[in-house]
C-alpha cells in the first residue's frame, strides 16, 4: 500500500494537470457560451458534457493504485466542474462518460465509483441550476467539491465488499483525496472565472472603443457612399484599431484604402481581392486568415487576413467595409464583431433617404440619448435586434424601426414639461413593443386606468421610467415570465397612478437608499431617476405630492404617484 506522503505527492501532480486542463477549457467556445449564456441549446450542452466527460475519464487514466484493485484519482473533478458550469445535463453526461473507463479498470469498489460519479455530476448541475454558472463562488465550489467527495466515500463503504477492506483503505486515503480534489474543483472554477473576468474587462473597453468610433462616424454617410465619406470612415477606423489597413468599397471599385498596401490598392480602381469578390457573391460577412484567402494578385502584398463586412440597404448590397491584418497576424473575434457592427450602423445611415422623418431620429445617437436620458443598453440592444431582423424578417424590422422612431419622437421633446397620461402611455407602449421583440412572452404588461384619468397631466417620461425600471431591474432578473401592472384611481382630493411588478424586488437597505434618493452600491442610477421624478412632481404640484415606493425581496416592487385632483390647465407648466 502506498504511503500517505507518496499518495499526496502524486495527487498534487494530478491536480496540476487539472489546472492545465482548466486553462485549455477556457479557450473552448462551448464553455465561453455556457458562462455568458450566449448559447443555451442542446448541442452546446452536449459539447460541454463531452469535454468534461473526457476530463473525468482522464482522472481515471491518472489513477493511483493504492492497493490491488483500489484506486485514488481525480475522476470526479470533471463531473463536478461540468455540472457547476453547464447544469444537470452536462453533469450527467460527464458523470457517465467519466464512469465508463472505470468499469474496465476492475477492482472491488468499481460500481461504487461509477455510481457516485454520476450522482455528483447531477448534484453539481442542480447547484448550477439553482444559482447560475456565473454566480458559482469559490466557497460554493468548495462546498460542492467536498460534498461530492464525501458522497464517493459513503458510496464506497456502503456498496463495496468486503466492508472491512473498504473501510481500512478509506481511512488512509479519505482525508488526502477529499482535501486535494476539493481544492482542485476550486482551482478549476477559479481559473475559469478569472479568465472570463479579464475578458469582461476587455469587452468593456471594447464597447467604449466601438461607441467612440460610432460617434465619430455617425454623420458621414448622410451624404451617401462616395470617396469623400468612405475616406473619412476608413481613417477613423484605421486610427482607432490595430489594423494594418482599412478599406471601403462599393460593389465595383475601391472608395477608400488606408494603411498597408495602399500603394497598389488605389482609390477608384476595380475590386481585385478574392475575399471581397466572395463577399459580393454571398452578401455575407467573410473572414479569412491567410494570404491565399485574401487573394490579392499583387506579388509581395503582406496583407494576411481580412474581415469583409457587407453594407446592405433595404436588402440591397451597396458596398463593403474591410479591416486587414498583415505579416501573418489574424482577425480576432472582437475585431470581427466590431467591424460588422460598424458596417451595420453605416448601413442604417445609408438608409436614411428611404426613411421618413421619424425614422431619421435613429441616426441622432449620442445627443438624443443624453437629452432623453435613455439607457444606452436599451438603444444598442434594440439596434442589434433590428440588425438581426433586417435579413430574416425585413417587414418586422421596419415595424421595429418605426416603433423606435416613435419612441424617440415622443421622448426627445424636452421643451414640453408635462404630457397627458394618454400621451405618456403611447410612448410607453412603443417601448413595450420594442422590448417584447427581444423578450417575447417573458414580459406581460397590464393596463387598468379609468378613462377619466387619461386627460390628466404628468411629467414627461415619468411613467416610462417606472415601467422601464420594472422591466430592467425587476422582471429581467427574474426566472420565467413576469407582469408589470399599471393602474390608477382617484378620490375627492387626489388621483393616483401605480406601476407594480412581480419581479425580484429589493432588500430593505436598498429600498431605504432609494427613498432617500441615493444611488446605492450598484450605481445603477435608479435612485437618481426616482428622485428626479419626485422633484419634478413637487415643482409642478407642491411639496405634498410625489411618489411612494414599496418593495419586498423576491416578491416585487410598486411605485405610486400622487397628484392633485384638478389637472393642470391647458398650457400651464409647458
């Protein structure tokens, strides 16, 4: 039988190998998609199950034979981490795949090892389902790892025969294996989380860079696609990225080319690269990472990679935006998303001549959002939805564009301090229609307002803010469907309007912060927005009026606005 020292030494080596596997796993798109929820389909989970099943199987292959037929190994780590990151199905698959090789190794605790591997995989998946893979803390990972190893030990001494031998062996290996395998689970989860935290920081900086370039290019295409406007766009993108070159073309010739290769990719000359010709044929984004794929016929051209994004207006291809790399550098995923996003944005700009006056409001990005205090995430998420619908469902995309334009038109008129409840509801419905395209049946809005209240006046954008807040911070964080209810009533002195949701609610401490107008630790601006509504109501109607907030964690939140019974006269406070 191995001594404890040798056993610990070999287990430490195995844990080190697990650490290397953790780093490699973070490079797999399937794991990235699972952690970011960007994909949650069955095929993605099967891929994760296979990946962590192989890791679990590898734990068998690295087994340490403590005595004839009795092994210490790291098999369960794959099943446990797979479950924590991917959910019950991934944990089950990893547990089964990791258990199969154990069947061929024999030994008297064989079935106990196989059964426990499946159990801990499913158990870890249930933990992930309860908390979510992105909220698996190191403490929770440690608890799960310890529980999994404990289940294995209990299963072995319960099932394995003879009991005395199993008990004697577990007394020797239990503490080292439980300790080191639990630490390995924590180590694995830490590496995965640390890598993606760094990626989130990079993505945050990337978003700022993208918004900056969108702002700088926001007006050029209003004059159409020509050499002058294309040159300005190409220079901005070239200066804002690490590209070797940036080019803009129409469907026949080069309109602008900045950077490496500009001496032979001259403005006004016909398109010659194979990548662009391929994009013109397919009308789809083209990414190539080799000189042959770029297809420049000029000998000695150092351009080695390109992302070629189409410019499409009303389903008609009008040109392309291209970012090049040189000297064997390749296109990164971020660069591909950035160029495609800018190309889609430029396509919207080029469509302005075919849009009516309301739709042109879409192109007034920065100063309109600042004036309306619109959440940028809402705008860019909607823009992304429009982008996705343009090709698949152009009619629906146009409806969504009109809804967004109507929304901007109704909310950007800051010269008007108050509007009728009916007008505010119209603006709010445009917002709801937009959100329903993205969230579908997850959002349900119920209106129960007496007809006589519709002529009363309230501060502009106040009702919209409350509904948006209920969706973003109440329902969006809730699992499953949710409802926002808007209702009102009056009595002899006052009239009221209430917005309530059945979302996640808030703690008493957070509620106290909001009542005092403080933003709170989250810095989400809710308290500032509510305080702004309160001040505007009191400036219009008096100190005795305003809003009242009630909330319970995991039950929902309601905000009630109180106004004087007599509505403002026509023209007052406007």
